[in-house]
C-alpha cells in the first residue's frame, strides 16, 4: 500500500494522472459528511470514493476491529517499519512491569497511555469543527499520509515536513505514537472497533503464560491476561498469534464462538472491504458544484457533454471553471464532480457546439481577486470518455440530445 500511495502521489505531481492520494482517504469522507448531509454536495476535493471508503471502514471495524490500520494503512506501515528499526538499535526495550516491547524504545505507563489516547478524540473534534465551518480540508498540511505521499501537494507547507520529522522521531521513541494518540481516523473508528465481532481469543488451558504475546503487541495490550481481547485498540495484526509458542493457545474468532478462523481471513476481510468501497464509490455520483444559466433563453435543442478537465480538482476550481460560461450563448447548466475532475455541460445544440465549449474552458480565465485574465488554467483531457487526442472532430450536431 505504501508503494501504491507513493506511485499515485508521484503520478499526480508529475501530471501523469488526475487522481490524487486524497481521493482514497476515508478521513475525507468524514470531513465532508456535514456538507453532504446539509447541502447535498461534497466539500473541497472530496468525492464519492472518500465517503464510500469511510462507510466500508466503519463496517470493517464492526466486523474486524481496526484491521485496516495494521494491514493496509500506509502510515501504520511506516510506523511499524520505523519502530522495528528503533527496537533493533535499542536492543531490549521494556514496557511497564519489565515486559520487553517489540517496537519503539519506550511505552508510557498504562494510566498515562490511556489518557494520551484521548488526544486523538480532541484532534478529531477540532478537525471536523474547522472543516465543517470552512468547507475546506484544513487537516492537509498536518496529515502524515498527505504530506508523505502527495509530493508537496496543495496546502503542504515547509513546516509540514518539520511536523513529519517530529512524527518520525516520536515513532522511534514510542510505538505507533501517531496511531495511538493523534490519528483522528483512529479516534473515529475506535467505538466501532470496540464492539468488533472478531477478536483474539486465549485458551487458558493451553497458554503457558510466557507473555511473548504481550511483548510483540505494538499497542501495549495485555493479551496474556485476557480470555478475549476486546479492546478497541486491537488492530488484529496477528503478531501475538504468530509469536505464541503454544499451539492453539491464541486464535482469532467471533465472540463466544468455538471456531477459529485461519490467519488469512483477516487480511482477506480488509481487501474485501476496500474493494467494496472502491466499487461502491463508482456506483453513485453527487455533484461538488452546480450552476444553471439562463434556462428560459436556452430552451432550444438540449444536449449534454461530459468533459474531464485538468485543473478542476476542488469546489473552488469548479466554481472558477463555471465562470467561463457566464454569458456564453446556448449554455444551460454546469455540473462538476471535482474528485473525478469531471464536468457535465448541458447546452443548446442549435446555438453552440462542443468545440466552442472546449475553447471556452481552455481560454483565459478572469480572476476576480486581482481583476486579471490568467491563461492555461484548465485543459480538457477527454470528451465523453474519449481522450482528446483520439476524439473525432465534433460539430454542433453531435452530443447526446435529450
């Protein structure tokens, strides 16, 4: 997943793709939930896939706790790698009570650790309040995922890399410090994971109480003293099951069920949930911005055309793209799906044509802030699913007439 996120970010930065790493982020679905519920549209650069991924992760948490965090989250993977490096250099790291830790150099005492975990709830509340109030993705420059994989994406500042360095140093000291104490998505998933159906179960009759399971747990859970690990912090990483020397002492299964699941069942559930989220995100469409022009005047022979437009990436850029049709003869309506860089234009085919619309989109754009015209703001990449380089010349008679 780390490689996939890095490749997606690089391709977007290099102009090889219109898909940004934030399109897949479930936190974007949470951030846009208020505007979706109150205004029926997505905020900023979020879209259907963000919301579908959020719903998929919530469902996954109810079934398999926070398995996404250990099996697929790029930040969790980087945290685990850094923690392993730290543990290797530090030799024997110890948790409270003399138990050696597997990752990182130090784990706070249980009481302190419990209070620190509340910080992510505060972060979640602040992020959502600011996002709901401004309709902007204010968390971008603070988010390790976006800073790492967007390749200096929109709103990333130089101090963002300083915060990323602090995060990396923190992971070297405390296992999964970001995931434990600051991740707002983790805070949102916690209550759902707390009631998760699947859990690690301990067979007391077989367990030798060697506590190797405790030592490898990256979230400092006391597996060796529980009959079932019910904590909402469990990510079902299965490190404890793998480390257990007593065959049959630890297994994953549903609550109060005698049947154990094979280890591959957990990552299979994660993959199924994410695949379902991606599929669902492409099954529905909700506009980021829409505008109607002089409908009464443009009541001739309506047709519509769908453009993919480089430069339309959020609500603000969609609004700017809509201004190019102000006063344009024959244009009836404009609907933008910013996360997909898609624009749907309804027009009167007897008064204008697709080539005229393209010239409008790719022409100079008036910037109201400074009263100047700016060139090369937008570029039409495809027309009705056909790349511009491969699309035939279209005159005013073409288009899907309604």
